[in-house]
């Protein structure tokens, strides 16, 4: 599994996930807010399963 989520993308995913889950827990939005688990998880593990399918990455290339 090659890491493909980096920098700002990672931060935004984590924030969006936490906000959605928080709004769900406080009963501001419905149960669909649990979908926030997806961006939170992909941000924390720095890997998005859709990026390889699209040939996309927001992570900087590593110097070898």
C-alpha cells in the first residue's frame, strides 16, 4: 500500500471527518454523518483507495 494522501489533503480529511462525526454525536445532523469515518480514516492512514484508480496522489514524491 503506497501512501497517497499528503499535506493539506490529509488535514482537511481529518477535520471534515471529526466535524461530521461530532455533528452526528450531538444530534445536529442525522446518521448519515457517520460517513465522516471515511475521510477521518483515510486522513489518519494517509491512503485513499480511490486515488490509485484515478492515478492521482497529493503526497509529495520522495527523494530516493
